[in-house]
């Protein structure tokens, strides 16, 4: 390794309060807004709870540098640590192994889900630009014309133009008059993402299906076609109920759906087309559009019967997330798609399967799989001024969409969520990054190229019986509680474990499994209904979650060298999530030596934007083997006071960089400081006892810290306003 880096020891930078959380949080803040731009190698395919690459690079360097060294000096140095072995037992999207690879380490990644493993295998494997482009053009020649033909409409003059998006709405039959009851919460179906600057909206007339252009401020409009007047903001659904436009009967949507034997019916009501000039326009549905769709239905049945294409046959299995879809009678994964989507996707996947170059074929299989989340009837319209398609996992759940959008599967240069678009924005961008890695720039710099840095290209599916010193990435799929790595063979374990009961990854990933397993490849080798495993560290029961996590942490303890560190990111708003974590750490033989609050995810993400008190701060938990613990045991009250004092200082650093901290952020920081202070406790029952006593005090303290920081920020804002006013008077 270059420079004078040493192997981890009890005096590494990350174990001290000198670890620069403010520096990394500034980079994380910038990266979080455009993660797919700054770290494209982790965004070739969907995975949940992706962590920020700049934070994990900082975590790795913090473990590899001495407490006397400055992380900021090393962050952009292109440093190489080729004798260091890093293990991630919860690999997910591959952030740890990718960042370790950039630092020249030997990286070992393992995950229980083959969908995650396969996406990492592709994105961190050999991406040969020439071969991948050749494979893409081969698929383009075979399939693009067929797919584009499916997404054409005919104008009044008989000419054909491409359709970018079809707009659909679910409907139910009124039990009183048998009228079709559309499930519109609003008749405004398209608006700009920046409505204050671009207030023009597109509205559907509920009487004659005419499309009316107006302003978002309009609350009463009259249809130019049927002359009916209505409020476009008020649809015929209100929460869980819908009202029939014909007889005014109100029905309970979920109850009505449950009484049926199939998902709700759907109809196309509008489309967005692309003229040769590049102009986009909204048009009503025509008879040609209906016949075009019906023709796809016939072609699909014929293609499946003749075994020309494959479509999913797997059923949903009952679970926390799948239950949401099953209640709406979605019992098979194929029901998430309409017939045109099944035909187009089946045709495209078959064309990809015929590519002879296996590596390039698997890259396109990965792009195809990523395409699925944008091309199904659970996707919705985001509006203009941004990517038009809101993918189905925006809420991290399987939420049936009442007004879905159907995008053009192959796509045009003006498309969102298409195969053409994703190939360019994901694969080609990832290849660029692989060839010339860069970091989020300091100060005003957007990007900063790393001198002499390169990605490690060898990716091996062969989990080694014994490690060696050759730089490489080793991937493995299975229970990380049984890794088969040799004892004392790993320098660092860097990971991001599941957060108690937040996201049920395997249930959501089964959506991709249903399609990927049609053509077995890489880690996806068999056609099973679900990858949900009892060994997965994900459970609504805190004791079971703790036991599973402890099993993986115990394996990490076994493979770690004597002075090795276990470092991971974590946050949770509920105390059970923290007590489960403490128990798992203790039972595995570790002690927490420090914790660092740091900027995590983008605060405008849908799940966070809808939360009352969103968490945008992760905590980096730093653990050593308990036999290496040498700190004195603090008295209970002293531990509480110290936790409050330390968390206040660290949170002020984040507030000073402009981060808006919620009460939950303060709770996460305060409670994590406490568990690092009680690290030396020698008996687990004592740790439980003190934690239970501390919860109330720490919660109260976090509320006080949040109030102090808010008042402090308000005072600073007022001062800044006064200064600006004074300056304007002088000018």
C-alpha cells in the first residue's frame, strides 16, 4: 500500500471524536441529491436502503488511518491498501465492496438474496464498453421495431406517431346502478413538478373524457365539449370511498374489491404523444388505441402458446408487503402488468437471451430487470419537469395504483423509464465511472477525479477457502451467519444491516425474481416463488430480529482479526430497534467504542417526505471485540450526562453545516452515544437494565436538544435577515 497507512488498531481515526462527521456530511448532502450521478455503479439495478458511497469511503478510511492522520487529506489521494481484507455480510447494492475496491482492498461481499448478488456481480464485474454496445445494438435490431409498433397511435390524417405514455384509471362497477366508477382522487392528471412557476395543468372531463388545459388555481372549469362545469381538484374518490357519478351511491373501495375474484378493471383515458417536431401533446383515447391494445392481447396469447416468449407464472406468497397487493386480488406477479406490457417485456427479454456473449447478455438482463419497476401497472405519473414515471417502489411497499401510467417500453429520446433511456443513464454511466472513478468534490467542486484510482475488475463467484493478498472482489449468496471464511482472516467488517422491521427486502425483490428466473443466469439459478428465508435478518418481532442479527455479528467476530473492527450504519426511531441492536452486539462478543451521527439519505425521498418527523441522520456504530475493551465503567447518571453532552456537540457540527435536524435525528444521535458509553459493561443483564432506565431520559434529552438547535437556527436566521435589511438600506 502507498503512503504510511497501518492496519487497524485501537487508535484508528474512526474510534475517536476527531472523525470528521461534518466534512463527510457535506459530501453526503451533495451526493444524496444525485446518487445515480455520483455513484452510478450502485444504481444499475434497484435495491432498497442504498447507502451513500462518500460516507462508506469515509468509514473505510477512518478505520485505516491513525488518529493522528487527517481524513480530508486522504479522501482525494487515490490511496491503495492492498493488504487489507474487508467483509460485508449485508452486501445489498454493493456499496462497501465497491468502495473497498476503489481503495485497493480485497473485498468480500455476501447477501442472502440472489437479486442483490446478481446486480452487484454485473455492476462491479467486467463492463466492456465495446462488447456491451454491440450486444445492445443486436437487441435493438431484433426487438425495437416490434416494441415501438406497440406504442403507436394514429392521427386524424392517418399518420402514425409514437405514444410516450398511456394514462389509465382503475374502475369499479357501482352495486346500485352498475355504472363504471372511476377511481380519480382528482381530475387533474398532469401538472408540472414546479407548479408555482409553471401552473398549467391537464384535466379530464368526468362526463365526456375531453382533455382540458387550465391552471392549477382553477376550481371551476367548463368543458368545451359537453359544457359541464366541475371542480377539477375534486375527483370521485375520498380516501377509502368512491362515489358513483350517475346515482351518487358511495361504496367502500377495499370492501368492494375484496368481494371480487380479480384485481379491479382498468381503462385508458388519455395519452401523451410525440410529434416529429419534438413537441409533446396530450390527446384523448381513440378507437384505434383500444383496438391497438386488444391486438396486443391476441398477440400475447399466441406468442405464449407457441413458446416464443416467456412471462412470469409465479404466485405471490403471503407476507408483510405482499399482503397489500393480495388484498386487491393480485395473486400472481404477471397481474402487475397489462397485456401490452407482458408482450413487450417478454419480446425484449427473449431478444436479450439470444445474445451469445454471456457477460454482455447478463448486463442487458440486469438493465431489463431494472426496467420492470417503471413498466408495470403499479407505476404512476410524476408530472412534467422531472422524470415522468414514478416507479412502483417509491413508497417501499406494493401499493396498488388507482391511476397508473403505462410507458413506452423501448422508448424514445424523450422517454422516461424506457429500455433505451435506462441503458444510457445506467449502464453507460456506470462504464464511464468504472473507467475513471471520481469523488464528490470539496467546496464548490462538483466532481473530483481520483489520481491513479481504478476499479478492481476481477469479480469471483468462488468464495475462497482461504484468503490471499491478490486484489479482487469475492461475492457469495447465502446466510451470512455461516460465511465459510477462515477464522481471523478479515481486517474490517463494514456493513449496513437491516433496520429491524422497516423494509422487507425479499418480498419486494420477488417481483424481479419472477422475471429473472425465466432465464436462469449468474446467482439466479432456479424458479422459486419467493426468496424469503427464515434466516433473513428482517423481523417484526424484536427478539427474533436480535437473535438473527446476533448470529451474523457472531460470524463477523469469528472471521475478524484480533484488532479488527466491526463498523456499520444504523438508525431507528423506536427504542425496540435500539435494544435489539444492543443485545445482538453484546451476544456476538462486541463492544461499542464510539458512534458518529452523519448525513444519510435525501430528505425529500417519498417515505421521508411523508413522515411527520423524518430521519435523515444515520449513526456510524464502531465496535471492537469485547476482549479488547479497556475503558472504565461509568456510573449510570454519568453515562446519561456524557451521552447528552457528546451528542449535543456532534449535532451542533451537523447543524452548523446547514443540516435541518428533526427530533428523531436528535434521538438517534443521543441514544447511539449512550450505547457507545455503556460499551464496557461486563454483563448483558446490566446493559439491559441501564438501557431501560436510560430510554426515558435520553428521549427527553433529545427533545431538549432539538428545541435548542431549532431556537439557535431561528436566531441565526433572524440575525441574517437583519444584516440583509441593513445592507439593503445602505445600498
